[in-house]
C-alpha cells in the first residue's frame, strides 16, 4: 500500500511539474522571428528562414515559453538591416 501511494505522489508531481518548461520549438527545429515584428514560427533545422523572417541573434534565441529571451522578444524585433529595435509602442 505504501509503495503504491508513493508512486502515485511521484507520478502526480511529474505530471504537474512537467508543464512549466514548454519548448518554443520541437526537436529538429529552431525559432525564427518576423522582420520588424514579434511574430515567430519554427523552421526545420535543414531549412533557411522563410521570406519575411530572420534567425534570432546568436545567444538571444528563446528556448522555452516565458524564458528571458521569450519575454524580451515580445517587445523587440529585428529590422530589415539586422538591428534590434524596440516595438513596444
């Protein structure tokens, strides 16, 4: 009885705790940002960004929902010249 109770508690903790770090993209993909905007999408590692999108600057790629860079890129964008611009209004 005690083992099944501990197993239930462990599994419940994994289910509840496992939802906090949702990845921005799935395996084999990387995130790209719309130029001059805050929209994004995921692209296969084997493809270049589609027209109107650009890679995030190196070291500033969002990895998980609500991480440092995910929050930052909600109010910043990359313009057509590759410069980071504030788009918060």
